[in-house]
């Protein structure tokens, strides 16, 4: 199921992805390591989700997230990729990304063209923005999960 595991809290290092050119499409996605992906419930649905995200001890931003099949592993392993709805000055590979997934938008889809894919993602982003303003989702932005004590060691970093 998609909703059964929500809200889902997760923290881990941002690693290099498959390089499918998300950034070139204007939609960079911060990938979690294989280890973090393995820690997800095995029966969580693939598809597009939304929630809150924070890099290191930075601000908490809205995000959309995809749980999908990872082409690098011949689609036998999942990948979890977060697009944070915020413009960052620099990349943040190697940093700790904290997320809470609060809602589900839709299953994975195949698109006939790149334009259709980009349009769908833009609609996902608008849907995420609207949903996250609702009190039940907004309240998770302030969750203590996002307030890492200074200098606290997480995930061996
Ligand atoms: P990769 O295949 O390595 O994941 P992407 O094209 O998906 O490459 O770009 C992802 C990287 O872009 C992230 O790891 C992060 O360092 C950087 N980045 C910059 N802005 C964002 C953002 N708003 N959301 C997610 N990642 C971002
Ligand atoms: Mg990516």
C-alpha cells in the first residue's frame, strides 16, 4: 500500500544517482543510497509522493518524491529520489537529507514524450504544494525530527 506507512520518516546521505539528467530537465532529484532504500518497507507502493525535506541543519522545504524501479539494478531494486521545491545555490552530495513523506499522489507512469513527463511532474509539484498547506500535512513541517542537535552523529557521519 501507499498510505499505510505514512507519515514515513527517513534520514540518509545523498548519493550520486543514475544520471538520467533530472537536473537538465530542471528537476534535480537527490538520491538515497541503496542501504537507505533497502530500509524502506518492502511493500510500499512505487509512485509519486509528497512531504517535507531538509538538507543537513537547513530549512525545511516542501518536496515531491518518487519511489521507483532502479534501471541501474535492472529494475530489481527500488530507488528513492527527492526533488526539493527550493532553489539551492550548490549541489549537496554527501550531505544528510531528512524527509518525512506525508501523502501519495499517483502511481508510476510511462510517458509518450519528454514534454508530457515534464508537464506531469510540474502538476505533481503543484499538487504537493497545495496538499502540504493543509493543516494535517503542515504540522509535520515543525516535527522534532527536523531539529538535529548540533554536532549529533547520524548515520555514521
Ligand atoms: P543524480 O543522478 O546524481 O541524482 P540529478 O540530476 O538527479 O543527479 O541531480 C541531483 C542532485 O542535484 C542532488 O544530489 C543535489 O546535490 C542537487 N540538487 C540541487 N538542487 C536540488 C533540489 N532542489 N532538489 C534535489 N536535489 C537538488
Ligand atoms: Mg537524481
